[in-house]
C-alpha cells in the first residue's frame, strides 16, 4: 500500500508530515498559521485523538491560508492542501494516493505518528520533511528516524517551550535532528525548506523499513522474523508474543497481529493493564466480602452461630486483604 515509489523523490513535490499529541491543537494552529499562501508542498497531520470526533481541519483552515480536510481513502495528495488523519484511522501517504488504515494501534494510539512518518519516508525519501511537536511519551521518534534513514529532513519543536516536552525530547535524544526550533519559527523554516533545490537522491531505503511497512500493511510473518527477534514479553492489547525489532532507536517491539510499541509506550500500556487488573481484583474481593457477611447474617438468623462466626472471620480476613490492596493501588497512583 505504501511501498517505495519507483520514481526518484526529486520528481515529486515535498511532503511535510507533522505529528503532535497533548497540547497539539494550539501548536498545530501556530505552525499552520505561519505557512504562506501557495505553499508548494503536501501537508499531512496526525494528532492523537483516538476515536473522538474532531473539528481540527476546520480550525486549521480558519487559522491559515491553506485548505484543510480530513484525509479520504484513495485521494491523490495535492500540494498546498493539509490532510488530517480522521478519528480512529492511521494516515498513510503514497505519491499516487492517500490510504487510511484501521490496523493495529502503534504506541497505544490510532491514529499514530510513526506510521505516517514511515510512509512519507519510503514514498518521498529525500523530499520528506518530518515534524514532531508537543506530546507525551515518544510516538514520532521512530518515524523521524525512518525519515532520516531515507534521506529526509527532521524538525522538532523546542522541548523547553512545549506543553508536553516528552515527544520532541525523545526525538532529540535518539535521532540526528536537523532543526530544533520554537513554534514561531517552524512555519517560516518549512516555507524555506520546500523552496530548496531538489536534494541529491538518497538511494534505496533500508530493507528493515521496507519490511516493517510491508508487515504493517499485510502482517506477513516472514517480514517480521527478518527484522525482529522473539522476546519473552506479551502484547498488552492482544496478549500475543512480542518481538524486539533489530537495530532501532529507541528500543521497539511488534506483536504477531501488528501492534507496535516503543519500550516507553509498552511500559505505559503495561501499567494501564496492571491498573485495570488491580481494580478488577479489588472489586471481586469486595463483592466476596459482602457475600460472606450476608451469609453470616443468614446463618445467625437461623441459629447457626458457628457458621455465622466463621463467615465473619473470613470476611474480616478479606477486608484486611482489601485494605492492603487499596494501599498498593494508591502507592502506584502516587508514583505514576
């Protein structure tokens, strides 16, 4: 679906792929508002919105001179237009068509930034410009690494001014970033970058990226086994086995159904699953205590005091366990 394009990237317009999460609406409005009319590049945007309805295209169109809309399957990407990932869909770009996917979440998100950046890296190579703005955790870091590996340009918001510095800070820590700027300077920088003379061709993209994108598109196990090593970890979303991707920064994992994580997003997902399990265990213990106390009351009413006392003692022991578990949950919340 988003295999490397047979043309050289210099036959194509530039593409600017932008990813953001927490605080991203304000950041995107600032960047888009400073882009000039007649901007000669395709613009693609992913904001972590999950399945929530979004009016982001309308907001972006009002802020700047460029038209903006939710991306549609099969449309030809046109320079000077902003394409926004619709709710609950990954946005993938190929030079001849836009593709939407409800495939497995990446970094616990759909839409996610990494799939978009991988697709433009493979399709546009040296004419791909990846931008990571404010956000929690580290979605976008692996995508920017793919952009750089294919000869493109990597841009991040200065973490010191980001509402959530984690995403741009992770990219800076793991990828050779070309430009780290405050929001006010990113739009003017992009306007200059897309007016450059065509860069020299970067050559063929790394096989690992081609195989990973092929696996994302079709889940062929041969592609995964060629680029990853089985681990002892399991996927928090589907319970399948996770494989550790080779030679990636940051450390990343994929499962057999396609879910993908950085180590940081995996730990975050594991913590969420563990929290749900603890809450479920707490609820089950409370219900069991309630039932034991009710049985004790019934036993007392029919004169079976020995059974009533045994029920009360068992319920008291359960209550102690519940209080200890509540303490563990509160301790976990405080350390989060």
